[in-house]
C-alpha cells in the first residue's frame, strides 16, 4: 500500500492502528516539504486482516486472477449493491473496496 491510499483511508475514518502504538508498528511518517507548518503527517498502513475485518459482513471474498491482468479482486455486497475492486496487491484491493462501500 502506498501513502496516498493510506491517507485516503485515514480521511474516510479508517481506524489508525491499535490502542498500543508504542512500537509504531504499521505507523508511517510522511514529510511534506511544501508545508513547513505541518512537516509530518501520520498515517497507518493496515494489514490484510484489519482491512477484511473493517469491511465486516459486507466482505464476500478476495481472489487472485492469474491471467493477463495478474491482479487481485476484492468483492463486497452491502445488501443493495455488489462491488468489485481490482488492484496490484490484496491490501490495495480491499482498501479500495472499503473506501467505495463507505461512500
């Protein structure tokens, strides 16, 4: 997962790690050289299980398509609509699924 996607998750309300952040596991700092008043922005890079858990009962599944695309597909259903999100990594696919279902 890249910083931009982790920041989108944060801005959309994704929980930023566990209550115990003393080891900074999963926490990444970003320095914005254009903003000297706020030089660091903390974002959390959730792992795969955290992303699946955040989707809750809306999460249907995750598959890797080993065809010409060679991409991951995360699928969800919110009771009204079915959603698919494709990405290079499983984490990115599920993060994008969570974001689209959050709207």
